[in-house]
């Protein structure tokens, strides 16, 4: 079977690195050097996120905020109160690897992440320590096992974070919420907390700088953020959604709750 047939149902985004804005306000060389030094100093601390200990949730939240600060990202929260419920599925739009730290700074939990993340230098080791739930969107036969694992974690009282678009978009355009992961909330009879994630410049205009799309590299994405003067990550906490008994209806409710702007199926991002 050829690759096109195997991957026919895999989520696809039509954003490319061309969507990423240039000409943003840049930090001075001294400021960039200071940020890089902070990143290097923080790396040995990150594995501690995986240690089960009293106050680990608060520690994870603090570490995520420290990582964001190293990259010049400030988190602004609006909307409903952030609930500290046991066994809650958290979902949101997916723009960048940075989303993990933004959500971790607001609702720490176990992440459903792309399977190849485990092989990434540096980040892969941390992913293994944090016992992420790996998902291979190109292998549909593995999807029921992922859903079952998410449901088991929810029943055990863990917060699980997933990005149901299944791939990253530039932030001006978004894909639809695929319903498969919502089956875990239905099976476990646990609520879903939708988060609306967006990135902005200091003047409030939408930013695509953090976008990690197409054939962009992790290092190139990190360099852009380190060199930018300021990026604002806005997290709007939408209304908590009860699971019901229909994963498609639940996915549609959550997508509507975050105002996900689904783009038409064309060969390029029409919003950039």
C-alpha cells in the first residue's frame, strides 16, 4: 500500500513557513544572549517535572512559565475560572510546540503528543520522563489504544491535554476538531475544558511568529522566539463541556466554544 493511501485520513494543514511573519520588533543582541543563557540554565531543571511529588502541579506550572519567560512570552488569561477538577480533558487549538508550555502554565497535565516527539533531541528525553501519551496520526489502527489510554488516565483522576486538530496551523487559520480523542471523555464520563489559544504582538494584533508548520525546524522556530522582543499568549477559558454520549457532537461543541476558524480545503493558507 502506498504512502498516500496509508495517510489519506491523517490531519493535514495547508500552512507553510511562508505564513510566519517577518519584520517583528527584535530584541537587542545582549537581550538575546541573556535569554539563551536562561534557557541553558533551565534545561537541567525540566526533568524534575516528571517526579511525582507534593505540589508537582504548582511546580509544573511555575516551570512552564519560566520556559515561556525565557522565550519572551507572556501569558494572559481571560474567560471562565480555571477549574482544578480531577479527571478532566483539556483541548485547544494547535499552533506550535510552544502550546504545551502555554497550556502547562494554565492547566498542567499529561499531554497527548505526536509519537516522533520522543526522538527529538533534548525534548524527547523530557517527553519520555513525563510519560506523554504518544499518538501516530498516520496509523489509524493505533488510535483506539490511544483513546483507551486517555480514558484510563481520566478515570484515574489525571488531567489530560490534547490538541484535536491533529496538526499545527499558523494561528490565523485552523482546522476542525477531530472527534476521536473526545471518545475518551465520553467513555470515562469526564468533562472537557476547551481553551482558546492565540498569539499576539504587544499592540494586540495577531502574531504567527510562534507557528511551527510545514517543513519548519524546531531550532529555527526557537531562534525566532528568542530574538523577538515580546510575544503575548492569550488563553481564553471557555465554558466547561459535559461529555454527553456522542463524540462528534462533543467535538463540535468544543470547537464552537473556542471559536475555531476552519479554513476551506485549498492548497495554501488563504489567510496569510
